[in-house]
C-alpha cells in the first residue's frame, strides 16, 4: 500500500513478470479493476482469465469454477484496485487454500484491514524515494544524449525538492524537460515549479498538459472518458481518435501511423504507460494505461473544458448539451439514456455482461493477445431491465444523429442490434462488445462513413452483405467472421481480425485479394479445400505487416516476394515439409520479418537452418508441436539479428545446442519444459563479441541438467 503515484503497480508488475518466467507458481493471474467492485465480480474476472478462452464463467458459477481452476495448486493472485473491507474479506474467504506457498497480493492506497485469522498477513508500505534513487530514476528516463551527469548533479537539490521523492513526479519531470532545449530551457522549468510551494504534483501535471501541442491535448484528454485503473488496447484507442477527427494524414503517413506517433509521444513524455501484455506481440497488440492520479487530473480538465461528461454517480444529471458521454457508474446507469441527447458525438460504457454462449470467443490459448481487456462488472439483469435498455438504445440512435463514436461494452441489447443503427449516418466507430449479440442488421449498410467495427466477445459470426459494401471501412474486429462471396471496394481496409475460411467456397482472389491495403490479417480454419486459393490472394496483399494463420499453411508463405513488408507472423497448423528443401528454388524471402511464432507446424532442423536466410529475424518462438526432431542446433549458419529464442513445451525435443558465435545479437534464451528426460547443452563457443545474454532454463524434473 502507499499513496497514489508511489509506484506500487510498477513494482509489483515487474516482480510478477520475473516470477511468471520462472514458473514458480502453477497458476498466476494479475488483474486491474475499476474501484469498489464486488467480490463476486472480481473473482469472476479472475476465473475468466484463468479458464480456457472458449469457456465462459457465468457469475453464479464463479466460485464453483474458481475451486476447479485453483484447487490444491500453488497459485499467485494479484488484485490491483480499491476494494472495500467487506468485499476483501469475502474474496479471501471464497478462495481455496491452495498448495503450500500460495500467495494473494492486493495493491491499494490505504493500509488494508486485518484479514481473517486463518491468513498470515503482511502489509508492505511503499515509501518515497531517497535522493540517490530519485536521481537514478530521473536520469534513467532521459535520452542518452541528455544524460549530462555534471549538469544534472548541479540541479540535484532542486530536482529532489520539486519531486519530493514521489516516483510519478520524477518520471513526469523527466518527460517534461526532455522536450525542452537542453540545458537552456531546463532552468525555466525548474524555476517555475520551484515557485509552487504546495501541490507541486498538480502544478507539474498542469505544466505537462499545457506543454502538449493542441492535437495531443485532445488525444490525451480522451483517457478521461475511459474508466480509471483499466487497460486500453492501443489500436482501438487510435481508431477512436481517428473517428473523432483528432488525426489527419500528413507527410505521406496514414492516419493510423500518425496516431501511433501521437501515442508514442505521450509515452515518451511519461504521461501514458505501455503495458507489454505479451512478449511476442507486435506494436499493434500493445496495451496502455495511465496512472490513477493522472486520470483524476484529466477528468477535472475534461469537465472544465466540456470535453466529456462522466456519469459516475448515482444522480441523473441533465446532459442535453453533452458532446461526449462516458457511463462509468454501477447504479442507475441506464436511466441517463432516457434523456434526449441531440448534440452527442460519442458515447462510452462498461456495463455488466450476460453469460456468453458455449462457442463464444473461441480462440487458441497461445494466439497473440490482441483482444480488448474487458474490466467491467457482469450481472444478469431482469427482463424488464433488458427491455428498458433496448428501448433507451433505440431512442439514442434515433435522437443522436451526430454520433461519430459508439463504444458500448457488455450492454445486453438482445441477440440483434436494433435496426435504428442505420439512422446514425455520421457514425465512424461502432463497438458493441462483450455481450450476447448474434446478429447485425442490414441497415448498417447505411453507415457510409463507418471506419471501424468491433464485435469481439460476442456471438456475431456473419455480417450482412451490405456491411461489406461500405467503402470507408478501415478496421474490422471480430472472431472467425464468415468471409462473404462478394464484397465492395474495400481498398481502404487496414485490419481484418479475424475471418473463418471453414465455410468459404468462393474464389479468395476476388474477395480477400481485393483488400490490397491490408496490414493486419488473421485467418482461421484454413483447409485443403481453400489453401489452394489462399496464396493467390496473399500475393496481392503487399502491405501486410502482421499475418496470423491457423490450419493448413500455404507453401508459398515464406518464399513469395509479395510479403516483403511483413514484420510479424504467427503460424499454427500443418506446415508442409517438402516445400522447404535447401535449394535455390525455395529461398526464403521475407526481408523485414522480425518475429516468427510457430505452433503445431512439425518443422525439422532443416527448416530452422533455412531461417538463417531471414536476415531481419529478431525473435523466434517455438510452441508445442512446432518441432519434431530430438535435437535443435544453432551452430553452423549465421543468424545476424536474432536476439531472442523462446522454446515452450516442445514435446520430443531432448537437446538444444547453441553456439553464440553464430548468433552475435542473441540476448535472451528461454526454455520451458514440463516433459521428462530433457537435456540442454548451451555451447557458448568463442564469445568474441562479448555480448551479455540472459539464459533461462525451466525444467520440471529435478534430474534434468543445464550446462553453460
């Protein structure tokens, strides 16, 4: 525990990642929660994270499933968020004891109450930094060219006095001064903040905000519309910025690229924190969050500027003039929609959600983590309440004709989205997620300005033909969506995540192959019936940056010149061996591929050797079923940029041999195995490059040997 900004979450997350890599616990989960949820809702979300992705955790079965998931295992649970004393005791009494050594960590601001007597309890107060630590953190967050120790040492006293040992203040100050001319303008910043005798953190936040360019201020204020202590998917955030009109393409760069540049600027200024949820994710899969104190400041700024109205209390305010509405409360939340909102441009919510069907959101457990993290309560509402909700939503769509962004999560509007959606003709972003919707009406075709549709975490598997005729589409998010036999001119489409080829019979060249500006593509259920047509379609997609394939992998995926811009590739399924013989006809041609993840591919040492032709490859990940030989060797062919090798439960593999001299950039080697009889040999060779490498070998059997 400790005050806001003291670095509790950062500290625990760092330790959590280290422990996770060492596999010290059989079960691990770390979740962030909006303030003061009930124990049942918190436990339900934890269970949902720990269970297979194709299984649902209804609220009424949360405790029962929790006992199954944790049972007598050694587990670690990290609960990040404010919880009332009553609900905290309910959580503790509901959790099974687990195996010896199980741990529960609660991150909170105030010192928690004593738990039930059966628990051994330890309170750790995170305190402010001392001078040496302040300066170390301040310098660490600066670019190398600004790390002038003599100059910084000269200002040591004022830096410590301004920040007062609060890590949040230290990183904010570091982010602020690095945007100034060094060292001329630093003095002015220090002098101004020094003159503020009280509430220096608030003053620093104000200066950081005022220092932003106008377009970045709007993007930054957008976080005020999202609930505190939650994690946000970067690409969704950028899509909403675009829909709001905050971003315009310039300098030959797309709006999406400009959006990521803006987000990077906020990250570099330490105003937004990146959360790397998966070591093997691309930037498009990144998640971000902001510190609670920063969020509190933004909500005040947003309210004063009439940027967004946040409905977080029990009252029902008059919002007829609201341009953006964020529903963040948990009582009487639907009533506010009963009022007419003629000027509304954007609406956001995180409602409770209904139990999902058995086929809801099915995806591979080790697929890239690029779905939205839903951190809302989930509650079964009465049939009368459902009727009210549907009525309010229908009236909202009829009466708020200027809506540009709709992002409703978990709201139960029945199995079909109302036909009234077609009335919101200015709509550019439509997100209806985490609910029981199965059908989108054909009236969606009237939304001729629509850029983004997000129906993930729903039962929608087929979209109306009229939808695929919308020319302005840029991003389509769903799960295993049926690819239609006919599409419109979708040459602006950047993201298709994901489609299902199981029922596809049409010529893919005339549908998928027409989406020539696709940058992100995920395909499920590639079979012998459609794998023949898929290469021809992929040959047209020269802009692809990320490709995810499940099923029969096309033979040309490594050798075609059309995928020369591809950076991230995830393959899960049968990869034909005969196509990758070591000859001139089958040269691997993916000059920009930096990350390759394989699962169920049954490749051989011959294929690994062929990968040396991929001169930009930096990360190689092998999951179960990816490799079928007993020995894996990196000792003859040079891999010039390979920095990380990760091997997870590759069943038949018995020996790994690596000669570092052929891997001059290797920094990380991770081997995790829970199979018997494994022996790992790491041959360092002549380490003439003097590189530093982190080696982690995790074996379940004590008699396994690790030689270095």
